[in-house]
């Protein structure tokens, strides 16, 4: 990948100030008394000096999420600083509950914190979240919590915010310790359940058979989810009486092996709708139990079934029509956790082991090959490990991604990609389990989702240990080292780089050696070991040149030039930076070009060649703006201001610094304070710029 600024282009989709993340839900039926109770509770909690917390508890399928989201839409105007939403997966059928560290990272990114500034530990992330939310009026909806311990690190500290939590458990400890107001969401009354039936299938039909309608509601245990599924099933049979359908449901109900009356009712309703599906749609519903994530599209459904995407969408429409999946966006579907559990149950009992194994292999291979295509669109000059052909029946990946489409795909699928990495490892697909996160490198480096980056590569490390794959182990260690270095875990990064280099030397992987030497150079530079950094980058340049890897040579050369500049070897720095720029332009590496032009300008500034420096900065600004590298644009403007100041043009220097400050404030970058000091102190003209970010911020040295 190109020489990216650590806070560069990823800022393009991280600049909103007011997140609005509420998902779509069905229209709320009944619940007027609960809405009134919540309105009164809101008045009470917002009058206190701390953030308000409302914890909704109730049985699975009781409509807690629908109530919480609908009420959040109703009150969101009271929270002008935004609405954050997260499904905590407290009772997901085949995926672990969300870790607080994961949720905190997502919320901090959504609130505009640059990825590089997000602390590594849950405690420090929780502290930063409280700091960000202090004096803000924001609404946080934490859906499907497993217990109080899961949500406690996510709570704001000051007044002005409201937190709504849904859980199957009554979170009494939050009431005792944090002053939460606990509200129980009961099942529907019989009349409310019939009202929902009336809205779904028509007033005339329900009024003509009121006794049967109430019987259907009873057989659904008056649970909103079960009633909705039953209503969709009923609407598909307009010529059958409600009494006949009630008898059918009752008969299915009695045949089920269940543990409790409530579970009996829910499973009976699901079974009722499932047994009425065609063979292909029923097969898809079963296979969805193998998908490890929460949301999915027609491509994933197609991979599970071994068909093309165009054939999967009609099947998903059939499932959506009877509420066995919910459509939550364009080609995006999800399952309620009860329905997911039912799919898991069915796939284990009605699909053979061979069928399950084949479906998992198709799913993993589709994600693997599509991830590589998306990441190639982000950096086509980068070399990836070679992939084996996909398993039989894997549908075609998208024909081509634009840069923006690739970013959007990776953003949407990131939770699924991490979960699929774990699924691949647990299924014995160890090679795919390390290749998948490695193939996400361009996206991971660009966006810096630390938890996903480190988690996926930690799983990959377990996979290569299980398979004894030395080549894969070296690659994974190299990637992990970069994450740990950027998190300032230098000892760990050093050990990982040392082992990766040893392994790559053992197997004669010269290209890999060059990348690891480059990574070691960044580590040395960050630790202030400039001579060692120069030595390591020099070795990397020679190795890249020897194997004919021009992309790698350009990255190492630019990094070598910057390291030499910092060592006072400006003439040599110019040589290596010029060589890097030549290669980057020949390979259309626009990110690297912008970075290198800035470093060329800084080196010329150090040599007192100010007009030439300004020309390089002008070219760098044009390039970085074209590719949307906001952090890189700010870096260039800062250097540009120093050169103008050295020429005595203080007014224009201030203009340049103010532009840089606006960008850095937008990105919530701590370097903004340094620029603010330049503007406040307005230093006298000087011939040398203070060292900016370490050389490591300008690279993407994976492999």
C-alpha cells in the first residue's frame, strides 16, 4: 500500500459531528402506557446532575428493541449532539457478546476520535469516552445487553446524556450503583396482540373471527415477535379462515419438544412459518445458522447456498415476507437472536455434517476473495499472498470496486470478517484464517480499527500455530508488530519483528525480509535510534531492489530519505526521496507521492532552499487534496507555514497554519495544540522546522 499518513484518507468518512445511528424498526403497536412511563422517567432522569440511565428488561421477543428505538426517535431532538447505537449481542446464538473494548472503540471513532489516538485498554477508552461526552447532550442506545458488567464501562459520567439499555435480565445492580431506572416490558395484552394482527391482516378479517384471532394471540404467548411472525404467515393465506390457521398452529405446538410454555409458543410460531416455505427458502433459513455475524446481504446468502447472488435475493424476500429475517437496508438483512437460534437448531439437526462443512467453506472463501478484491482497490500496487481457487459453488465476487465502494464494503463487513476469521480457524480452515486478516491490511492500516486489527491477527496467529505454516506465521507477526508499535507497545513489537525476520530468513523469503526490516526501521525511528533506522531502511532498499519489488523499494527509499534528513544528512535524503518519488509516480501511487513531496519540501527547507521547498509543498497539497488525505494536507500546511515564516512572510504563514489548525481540530488531532502555539507565539523566522511526526506515520509496510 502507498505511504499513507497515519491519519490520512480515513478521515474522509470520520468527519461527522452528530452521529445518527438508530436502526429501522416495525411500527410500534400499543405500548401507550409504557411510552407515557418513559416520558415521565425522562423528565426525572434529565433533572438530575448525572447522565440518565433507563434499563428496559423483558422476555425474548417482548418488543424491547422496538420500544426503545421507537421512543428514541420520539425524543432524539432533545439530544442535538447525536445518537449512538450498538447491538451488544448479549444472547446471540453463535457469536460472543460484544466486548466493552470493541464497543468503546466504535463509539470513539463515531465521535471523531482519530484511530491513532484511541487508547489500547478498556479502562482508558472508557475514560476517553466520558471525556468526549462531557458537556454533550447525546443519546446512547445499548441493545441486547447480557448483564450490567457489559454496559458499565460504556456509561457517560456527566449530565446531559441519556443511556437506554435493553436486556432480558433486570439490571438491578445498575439501579443500585448508577441510579438507573428499571422498566419491565411485558408481553402484549390479548387486545394489543389482536390489534397487531388487525394491522397486519386487516380489520375485516379479524373482526369476522375474533375468537380465533384471540386464540392465535394466546398460542403466540402474546409475544410481539411471535405475533408479527404469525401475522405475516396468516397474510400469506387470505382464503383460509383464522380458525383453521389457529388449529394448525395448535397442532404444531403440541408436537414440539420444548421446555416451557413460552418457548413452546415461540418455536411453534417459527416452525409454522418455516414449514410453509419452499425447499430453497427453507434451506437458506437453515444455513443462515452458520453465518457468524449479525447482518448479511444476498452475496452471503448465495455463498451459503452455493448459488449466484441474483438467485439468493428472491429467497431472502420470501424469508422477509414472513418475518423470518428483517430487511434493514438496501441488500442488508438481519435475524432477531431468537430466529438465529432457531436457524442454528435447524442447521444442526436437518443438515448433514458434510453439507455444513461445504457451506462454511463457501462462506469463508467468498469473504476471503472479496476482501482481497476490495483491498486491491484501495492499493493496487501492493502484493498480496496468493490465494487458492475458491471452493466449488462460491458465487462470484463483485466484478470491481471503486475506492469508495471498497471502503464502504470493508466498513460494513468488518464485524463479519473478524467473526469469519474465527469461524475459519475453528472449522480447520487454517490457511484462510490467516490469509483473511492479512488480506485486509490496506483497510486496517487506513482506518486503524485497533480491536478488529489485533483480534483478527491474534486468531490468525493461533491458526498458523495449529497448522505449522511458517510463511503465514511470519506474515501475521509482521502485521501484529505494526499494530503494537502504533499502540506504543514497543517491546512486544520488537519481539514480533525479530521472530518474523528469523522465520523469513529461514525460508528464504527475501521480499518478506525487506518488509520486516522496513518495519524494524520504523520502530527504531520512533525510539530515537536514527543511525539504526538508516541502516535498516538501507538494507530494505537493497533487498527490494534485488527482488524487483518497486513498490517496496519506493516505500523504503522514502523512509530512508526521511530518516537521513532527521540525522542531518540532507543531501543524501534528497537523493533517496527523489528516487522514491520517481517510482511512486511511475506506479500511480498518489498517497506515497503526497507524503514524499512533503518530505522533499522539508528537506529543501533544511538546506535553506525556501522557494524550491514552497514549490514542493504546493505540489504536495494538490496531490493530498486530490486523494482526500486530510491529515496529510494538514501536515503539509504546517511545513508550508514554517517555510513562509523563514522567508519573513508571517501573515501568509499564519494563513497556512490556520488552515492546518482547522483540519487538525476537525480530526481531533493532538498536534492541533502545537499549531495553536505557533499562531500564539508567532516565532521569529528560522531556518529549520521542528521534527514532525515520526517517520513511521508515513508508511504501510505489510507483508
